[in-house]
């Protein structure tokens, strides 16, 4: 059965939603109704964070006026800088509506006419279509009265052909059956186009909304654990969930409700807590999967904070926004939404979150612990389970990160830019066991804080959840039965990772298979490493030192070792300032071994 037939069958069996849509009213109908600009201006006068966001947009748009319109150039299989089209149109339209300068409207119209004339919006990479459609819809809706009849017609036709018609083609429409961020982003972009065009295309536009309501639940059901953890990690929460929020806000603004979309998925509204605990005291995030290392500000959390009534979700974000004045913000192209959402928020009342642990199951189970929220010296422990073949995952099941005393002791190197790998011919998007993807150093097992056995890669198809977790005074952590990842070499493997009165402790319990098991136990770090003796490695950084120490062993004699993180392939990114420290050991055939490794403060 071909992929096209499978897709057609899947779409046929999606729940059918039929809805008599209420009129969305006159333009502007998306996000910000006429007259609400005054509320934004009042909030800008009242709060520095709103003033900062507005200033960033005005400066950005003033600079745009000196630049050419956005060209259609390809970077690999994507339109180069395609998300800047949405950024330009959203920012210019905002600055015109809030500040009234005609030059912003004129430039936004010039950009829209330029994009409308593109040969296509690159439907083979449908995220391009989605983001462009959202930008064009906002520009059309917000500048409707400034557009001539001819300009409106050109934009309407461009959205119909490039978005509505392309979404009917099976080759491109696979996102309707996706369980990840493509579903969220593509549906959101198309729905914005549909809302803007509801009275222009009264038969086609409602069908776009129907298909969203009949398919978006797939990601809502599978992409978030019951506790709210996002399967694709910190960065992709910032992408997929941001567009999910835009989708909900767009529906509510136009129709007065989300049309029942979120009725059965309270886990989405819990995802703010997940993102809160993904922030580490050192300014990094728990960067598993295809994720950058720095915890960029997630301004879209403001909508979740308002919706749930829990403004503590903005506690870490407000500090980041105050510190960098919106210079390091995820989803820069959606900053106008922060001002729209924040126009009626009291930013003087942001309570501190509670400390302790956040534990979640789902496709990517995580255990996240913070000892506090106000000092870079606070302790942080992050543990990840899951399955390596899930979308954007790395071969890191059973891995951990650890911060203390302002130092990142156990590190994850994070993602490598996709284009840098695709240009070298790496098959990055195939997730079978022997895919090129898992040969990439930052993605495969050898850079992560796990064991490898006999040089083999862990099984990418085996799903691991926590066997147990602890959140009690003096002990926080989790235990995992990992033997199915290493079935080729081990008959038993249980790993326990815990923080015990400030000491990181890793207990390993394993049994070899029918042959000797050559085990490499490694921890990636940006500290300097010095082997003291066969059982001890001193790690030093920023005036602090810790001992990575083998404190007990039964059945084996591990020896301390260090490894370079120099890239093994010409396509790998360099990893300056990092290395791996750990132990080598051999478990004889069918024999058992237990050992405990601690990262102790040096006295």
C-alpha cells in the first residue's frame, strides 16, 4: 500500500467535524480587534516589559524600511529565512496599528505583494507554507482597509492557491496525520488563512477549519504527557506549542470559542509547568533532543499563565526578559502576541514557583528537580527516559544533566544545525537503527551521559519509562530498567540516578550476556578533568571542584578514563571546551556487576 493511499485512508477516518461557524465579524478579526490598540499603549506606559517588547518591534520595523523585500531563495529544501516573512508581516502590521505610521503599512503591503508573486510557497516543506500563510493572513486582516481591491485580490488568490489548494494534495498534506509539531504549525497557519478569508471563500475556508478540528487532536493526545511534558523537548515546545497557542487564540478571537478543540486535552495546559522546570539555574535548559543549550525566554508562556491563572509560570521568563530586553527570545516572530496577550496583565504580581520535583510520563518521561529559583548556585537534576526513534530524539535514553554551585557538571551538547548536516548528505530524518542520524556525534550515544557496551548503539525502538522516582528530603531521583536498550549485550541493566544531600549518585546493576561486555561509562562535561587514580577523576571549573569517584564495585574493576569530544566525522560540529570523563570496565560473560559512582564536592 503506497504512502498516498495510507494518507487518504487516515484522513477518511479522522473524526468528522461539522460546524456552522458564527460570523467572525468585520476586519480586523484576528487576535486584536479595532480599538484594543489603546489598551496596549496604556500597558506600554505602565510596565517596562511591555515597553521593551514594543521598542524591539519598532526598532526592527524601522530597520526593515532600509532593507529590500524578502527574496525567495532556497536553503536546502526550505525557503531561506522563511520564518522572517511571518516576523516582518506581524511586526509591521502591529507597528502600524499601534503607532499609526503609514510607512509601516506601506512596507507591509509591499512585502505581501512580493510574497504573493512567489512562484510557490514551497509546499514540499509545508512549514514554509504554514508560516507564510499566517503572516499573509494577519497582514491582510489588519491592513484590510489600507489594501486596494487589486491588492486584496492578489493576496486572496495567493492564499487560495498556495495554501488551500496545496493542502488538498496528499504528497504535502501528511501533516494532518502527524503526531508532532508539523500538525500544530501547519494547522495553525492554514486556519489563520481560513479565518481571514472566511467571507471570500465561504466553502473552502470552513473546510480548512474542519480539517484542523479533525486532526489537531493527534498531537494534543500524543505530544504531551498527562502531566504536560512535551515529547520533543524544550525548543520544540517553543515551536509547536507556540503555534498551538496561536491557533487557540485565533479561533477564540474569531468565533468566541476554540470550537471544542481543547475540551479533552487538559494536559496541554499543564505544559507550562514542564517548561518551567526545564530551566536550569545556570541559564541553560535541559537540552535533550534537537534543542539548543540556552534557555531562551519563552514569552508565549504568558498566554498559558493567564489561561491557567498561574502567573508563577512567568517567573523565570520575566527574569530573562528583564535581563536581555527581548534580545534572546524564542519565537521572535511572535513577539506582537506578547503585547496583545499582556495588555491586561498585572506584571507587578509574578509569584515564585514552588521547589522540588516535576515528574512526567508520556512518550518522553522526565524527572526534573530544582532546589530553588533565585540563585545560579541552586542544584538541578534532569533525567530523561523515552525512545530514541521518536521525533527529534537523540540516542540518549537514560541520560542526565546536573548543575550545582553555578557550574554545569554533567552536560548535553545539544543539537547541530540541520542544514549543516543535510548539505553533507547526511540522512538526518530516517530514524531506523542504522540511520545516518545516529552516526552524528551530538545525536548518537557516544556524546551522552549513558553507557555503551561493546561499541554498540542502544536499540532505538525500545521505550523506557521510570520504574520508580523519589522526591523526599535528602534524596531526589529516578530508577530505570534499561536492559532492553542493550539486549544484544546485557541480560540485566538497572540504572538509578539520585541527588543525595548535594551529591550526585549513579548506581549501576547489570549482567552480561553470553559474551564479555566491554562497558564505557561516560559523562559529558565542560569542566577540566584530571585523573587522580584508577577510581577518581577531579573535575574543576570556575573555582569549584568535584570528584567523580567510584565508591563501590562488585564483580568488576572499573578504571578511570577520559575521552575527547573532537568530532569523528567531517560533518560533525566541533565541541570546544567539552570532553567526557568516566570509567572503562569489563563484565565477564553471564556474570553480574554492581557499582556506584558519585560526583562529590571536594573537601
